[in-house]
C-alpha cells in the first residue's frame, strides 16, 4: 500500500460521492406524487451529506499531493420509484464497504484522522441505507 494507492482509493470514493449528488438531484426531479414529496425531502437532506463527503475527500487528496477527480461515477436511471430506491440502497451499501476498506488503508499508512473520518463516513452511509430500507418497506 503506497500513498498513490490511497489517493486512488480516495478518488474512487470522490467519484462515487459526486455521482450520488447528481443521482439524488436527478431522482428528486423524477419523484412524483405523495411518496415523491417525502423522497424529495430525503434527497435534499442527503445531498448535503454527500457534498460534505466530497468536499472532505477533495481536501484530503490535495493534502496528499494528489489530483482530485471531477468526473462523477455513472449510474443507472430506473423509472419506477421502487427500483430507484433499490439502486440507491445497493450503492449506499457499496459506499459503506468501500469506506471501511479505505479506512484500513489509511490506518496502514499512519493517517489516523483520515482513518477515523472514513469510518464516520461509512456510518453516515449506513444511516442513509437505513432510511432507504424504511422507505422501501412502505412501497
Ligand atoms: Fe457520502
Ligand atoms: Fe450516502
């Protein structure tokens, strides 16, 4: 594990965060009806969290003398609300796994603040996954 490997891992996370901001903004626009009203509120709240994650990752990558990515990770665009939320749940769960994996990489290189911050971000994503599971129960 080198500093470059860690920068690559963090750039993967950053592309995922940028993709999530765009995905949630897109999905909010596609949310209609009574359920849509609740979804729009949820997306609005979570966009703030994801943007905060993206900002943090950008700063850390620059501190490590890397070049932060500016191209978001691509995503599927299902039309039905249920499929949309299932996709989001899958991607939030993937983010949890990646942050936990990358926190170990940060620890290996002695970046303790980064390790703990990435664990905290894993917990944020696990919280987002929990909200999505609750919403999916009601559909
Ligand atoms: Fe995030
Ligand atoms: Fe999230």
